[in-house]
C-alpha cells in the first residue's frame, strides 16, 4: 500500500473541488454584476449563489452518480460469474491477493479494441471494465496482469481524483454546450421575429458560453497535467507484485499497443481511465500525454529480473527511465519484502489470432454477455440468436434442420464458442450424464444414451467431447455430432441402441 | 509537598500507564488473532472448493482415459487424506501432496487432445487453476498475518502481556510441492 500516494490523491481531490468551487462562484458573481448590477445591488451575490448551487450539484453528481454515468457512456455491461467465469475468477484472485475489502463489480465493454479501465471512489465500491477485444486476444496470465493493474489504481485511490475531475470537466462541457445551443436558439428567434431584443442577455449568454467553450479544453489539459503520470507506473508495480508475474502485464500491454482497432467508446473525458490511452497511440513521450510511453512501461516490467516486489520494480524503473527521483516514496517501501516471480500458467487460448479472428471472438463474447443463444447446427453452422428472438425452435438457414433454442442463463448452452467455453463452468458439470461405461472413444465407439422424456439432459459426444443439451421436446432418435461427424443414437428409456461411427 | 506524596503519585502513574499498556496490547493481540482466523478461513474456503472440484474432474475425464487407473486412484486418495486432515501440519502436508498429485494429473490429461474440446473439462480446468491461485494468494496473506502476530507475541515488551494471557505463536501454512522440488530421475 502506498500510503503517501493515497494521501496525495485525497488531497488533490479536495483541492480540485475547492478550486472548481471558487472559479464557479467568481464566474457567477461576475455574470450577476454584469447582467443586473445596475438594478440590484446584490446581483453579484445572487449570481454567486446560483453558481454555488451549480457547483454543489456537480459535486454531488461526481460523488454519487459519476460511476454509473461514466460506465454507461463507455458502453459497459455488467457480467457475473456465469457469463464470464474466467474474468470473474481473475478479479477474485486479485481481490484476495490485494486483500481488498469488497469485490469490485465486473463489466465488459462492447468494443473490439483491447483495453481496460477501472472506476470507483474507494476500494469498497469499485468497478473494473475490460473490453471484449481484450478478452479475445489475451491469455489467462495477461488478463490477470491487466486486472491487477486496474486493482492497483483502485488501491492507490487514483480513481477518486480522476472520477471527480472527469465529472466536473464533463458537466462543464455540458453547460457550455447548453449555453451555445440556447444562444443559437435565441439569436434565431431574435432575428426572425423582431428587433426589440434586450441585447444584454444574449450577449451575456454568448460570452459565458464562449468562455466555457474556450476554458473547457484548457481545463482538460490542466486536468491531464495534474493527473500524475507516475500512477501508471505505480499501478504496473502493484500488478507485478500481486500477480508475481510481470511478463503477463508486459505482454498484454504489447498486445494492446499493437492492436490497430480503435476504441469507439472512448471520449476525451474518459481517456485517462484506460490502461493504455485509447485516443492517441503514441509510442513516444509527449508533454501532453496522459500515459507514459508504452515502450518504457513494457521495458521496465521486462527488466524485473530479481523478483516481483516493489523494490525490484523501482530498480528496473530507474534503470530504464534513468530518472533519479524516487518512484515510490521510501516511507511506503518499509517492510516491502522479497517477492519471487512465479512460473507462467498454461498459455491462454488466444495465441496468434488474426485480426479478423480476434474481432469475431470479441463479437461472440459480447453476444454471450448480451444473452444471445448459441446453436450449433450439424452442418457446422453456428447460429447466434439475439435475446429478442421469441421462438423455441430455429431452422438452420443453410441446411434447414430445426433446432430447439436453449436460452442462456439458468441452463448452459450446448455448444459454445471456445472463448466463452468457461461460461458453462458451474452449470455444465453433470458427471452422471457422462456415459455410464467408461469405455471411451477408442473402444469401438459404443455410446449409449438414454432419452428421458420430459427432462433436460446433458450429453457429451465421446469422440470429440462436444457437449449437447437435449431438450425435453427432442424428437429424433439420432444426432450427428457437428464436431466430428459421429452418429449418436438415442433410445427411449430402456431400449438399448448401439451407435456406429458415421 | 512531601517526598512521600511525590513517590506515591509517580508510582500510581506508572501503574496506570502499565495497566493501559496491558489493555492496549491485549486488545491488539486479540485483534491480530481474529484477523489470523479470518485469513485462515479464506484458505479453508479455497481448499474446500478444490476438494469439491476433484470428483467432478475425475468423472469428466474418466470417460476419456479410463486406463489411467493409477492416476485417478492417486488423486482420489490424496483428496481423501486432505479432506480428513485435522492439525495444521497434517493439512499442510496433505494439501502439498494434493497439489503435486493434481499437477501430475493435469499433465497426464494433456495427452488426451479430445479433452481439450470438452467444454466441461475446460471449465473445470479454469476453476482448478483459479482455485490454486486463490490458495496461493490466501496463503500469502495468512502468513503475513502470522508474522505480525508472532512478532508481537515474541518481542519485548509485548511478550510479557502475551505470556500473561497465554497467547501462543501461530504456525505458518507452508505448501511445498514435493514433486517439483525433487530432481526428476532419468533412466535410459
């Protein structure tokens, strides 16, 4: 835990809120005096009062509603253990590793570009979002590195400041937008109807909107400057320490940086939240960058030879960036013990995917998150049905076979894509339906399946392991496995039927 | 003021401070012990989860590799021993053995490519990997807590209070993978 970093983040948040309040009150007072100063001696105070009210609303919004607003403009969908067990597991692992007081909510962002971000004001109430593109291209270790990085932001309270700042900035942009619109509307009205315009009101609105329009980008710049760029390095250090495997994050960053997909959901307001800046993929350092250059971050992680602890990260950081100033305050390093680097886990499923493949997988992940039903036809076609699809059966557009539709949720779908394989995790474990004889595929291919009328049934093709959910209305006596072409025959209850390889 | 009063006041002050110190130390010792219990229950949850996963894993894989009888038996008996372990040293040796047996089991199952297409198996594999990770992380947290508590119990002056109220140093939870530690024998 970086106590001094946490304290600095809290201090900065208070400072930002105060500065914003002061600025708004002064602006309000100036407007008040300008508009009505001639008639009312207290117009300045009234303006200041209104501005203070605006400020209070903004503050409340940023403290209580910001998460949901920022999540919804980022197109994030909440997932649970059943929708994406691996992601959920990884978050749980890191929560245990970092001893967080509560489990963050987990979201998947509907976007093929690989990226991730976290939100939340305190570790007790936090959110972690990854894009579908990230899930598609990253293996287990890489995903773990990214999740741990985001958890690092949560633990260091980086997000408190960023959330408040982004909401303040966002509402400022909104106000300026409203003013500009109202100005356009009022000029239209004034020019079309009559010339008896008071003039002054329109001018004030114009000035205010222009001031805000000019100020907002400048404020955005200041905001970006004030967000410490060290925070990304610090979150990387936390990630290495929690996962004890720096290479995972390094290789994930490489994949994120190397992707040519552009993140659609990212706005300039939300840009600082992401693990890699989604708006500008600059390899070089720049004064205006919200993130340190990716190449340096990867290099630091790869130079951690001795161990995965904070001290090792510090050493690597100094070696790579040649900066003298300490990354981690000495007070926070007290008692930072030695942490060994662990061995790699089994590589994830996604190795050497082409761009088209990864985009397709990202799309399938998103469909699964959005509760699409997946039906694999015997002819090899995978039919993806949106949740709005009302019918219980669907006929294959290629071969016209009729399938029953198994809705995701309580029941796991039969054949699912490999990326969302683990979605079946808990629901799919039904050992009793794995054939009763343990002869296996090598032994003459005898597979006996009894059909229980009126009941759901899980069967697995012995030749290739593809699982099927047999619906109560399943009428046929045979099934051709779409994975390997084997024929599986069904006997109603007692009747024994053998099956031969098709 | 007489010298006697001064002495009495000083003595009373020392006694009051001493009592306050004892109360504070006792409370922090109890707090540490409770945190330790909490950390231990985290480990137990994960160990239990691993025990629950094993029968499913065996059932799912048996259809594919029925003749790997020894491997299945090894896993099942290691699980039974781990589930029956009571004391800390028993648990830690039985669970280390289970970790080793399981990693060998998964290595054997790598030889069956049909399994990699089985969704149940893939899901169970992910659950197992995650549970092993959670055990490792929970163990780290637990051992950190043990270090805090033991330091407090053994260091002066808190050791006096610990002795008065009979606090005992806690045991570390070690999981050594004996299979990995042993040098593999190669014979031609």
